[in-house]
C-alpha cells in the first residue's frame, strides 16, 4: 500500500507540473502500462487488465486466466487446483484474475512505459498550448514578468501558468523591465504547431500599438474609428493614421481622449514612446502632407502614381522638422503612406530661387522611356518606401538645429 501511496503522490505531482487533470493522466498511464505489460507477456495481449483508482489508492495489473482441468499451455490458462488456491469459488470454464507483479515487468518494459507517458504528456502539452494560444495569434495579452536573464537579456513572462520568452530583439530599446511587473505583449505567431509549439511574443511589433488603442479607444474596438496604417520605430516614435466612418466622430480626438487620457495610457504602456496620430485621407497629397507632421508642408506633388513617388516642398525653417532626427520623421511618414518622399526646401539655399514645384505652371516631367534593349535576364525589384532628400535640402537640414518634436 505504501508503494501505491508513493505512486499516487507522484501521479498528482506530475499532473500539477504539466497542468494535466488527474483523470486524463490516469488514462495515459493505463495505456502506457498496458503496452509495457503486453511486451512482457506477448501471448496475453488481450487478457491483460490495469486498474488505477486514486480514491482507493488502488493500482494493480492482472492477467485474465481461463480455468481448465488440464495442464495450462501458457499464462492465459490455469489448472483448477491452482485456481482454487487463488479463488475458492473457481470452476472449470470460468476465469480468475492473476495479479502481475509490476516490479517484475523488466527494465525494458518500464523504460517503454516511461517513454510512452512522456510522449503522451508532450502531446497533451502541445494540444493545451494550441487550444490556449491559437485564438490569440496576432492579439495582445497581459503577462507578468517572472525572470530576467542578466547575460542575454531574455525576459521570461508568465501567462496563466505558461512561460513565454521575450527575447532582447523583441523588447523596446531602452525599456527597463522588472520582475513582478505586468506588461502587454503582442503574439506574432506560433511556430512548430505539429511538434513542439513555441509562442512568439513582441513589444516592438507595430500592431501592438494598434491593439493597445483598441483596448483604450471604444470607437476603434467597435469599428467606428478605423486604423488605416501604422509605422513605428519602437522606443522612439510611432505614427498611426486613423479615419472615422461616422462624420460626427472625430477620429483623432477619440484616440487622444479627454485630457489626453487615452493616448497617455498607450504611451505609458510603451514606456514613453512618442505617438503622432494622423488623420487619414484618400487624397494621397493630403495624406502625405499630414504624415510629415509636426512639420508644415507647402505642397505635395505626386511624381509617379504607379511607382508611388512624390516631392514635398516645406518652408526652409521647417526642413529639419520634416526630416527629423537621423531622418526618422520622414522615414516614418514614408512607411505610413507607402510613398517614396523627396523633401525639398521652399528656397534653394545657394541661389535663393523658389522651388519650381510651387509655380502654378509646374507640370510633372514625363518619365524617361526605358531603353529598348533591356536584358531579359535582369530582374527588376521594387524598392521599399524611402526618403529622398535633395542635396540642397540635405545641406540646409544639416545647417539647422532640429526643433524639438512635440507629441
């Protein structure tokens, strides 16, 4: 009985460690022990029984033997005289249960049972992981920081008893996380679904910002306000373009909230990351001009709708603001709009001539005709949205001290 008590304690501990219900674990142990016993008694496959009852602490294995009045051929038969020593009511033609000594199953059988249980637990854990997180792919969850690895910087977070790993490259640059703190993380996906699932999480993904606004802004959650586009440089700045389906609802105002309460909640969750909320427009020129906020734009000229390129003219004193520190503002605007942006000052810093794009008679030059003898083996690859800054603009920007950008 003591051995059985130890077995059930181990069973209970195993269930708690793997978050598996005892009933399900018992079924898996039964299956494993049956396999092991059938290997030890290959002629009795169909006659082996396993009984596990945690209520009575009963764990026993039997072979069902047929009672005969002759010499038994194998373990499936037993002579009536022997049978009566086990069960006085035994009779020829009936059956008795011969208990199997589990400790004598043999090392290979025990190892096989152990491997089988491990395999079952892996499968249970895989199914539990998938059922818990598959519906949360591309969603935001709240997890608690449980451990921080000093060397590699990997942060372990706990979500409802499951440990997830936030690697350094998925952490917001400059953010200092502390054990016990609750943080929002974005589930970018689940890899290895058919084997060992790994839930990938991030705090740098741009869609984390979208999910945070969905939490804070009811109008986004119910679909009244729509997030059209997001560009982000995690830890520094995010631009988010919003639009309202209801003309009576101010999309930007809804995201900011009364006394900036909504946007402040998002900024605090992102450890002070600056956020520009841009009103989206279906008119590209208007949208591009707004995307360069807080800089003032005098004119936007679409130079190629097909290649999505444009030229933006800004006042000379706004050039540094439009470009931003290390080109950040312009790069984020390019990603937000999907356009390659060429930023030019209103007046040439050398000749002091006004940008020709500002002339009422300005027309976009016709694109050059491609050479007829293009090598067929050359593959043309579309570039990512980028920022092109004219030489004079770049010089002017370098000469100015960039003003402090406001949120």
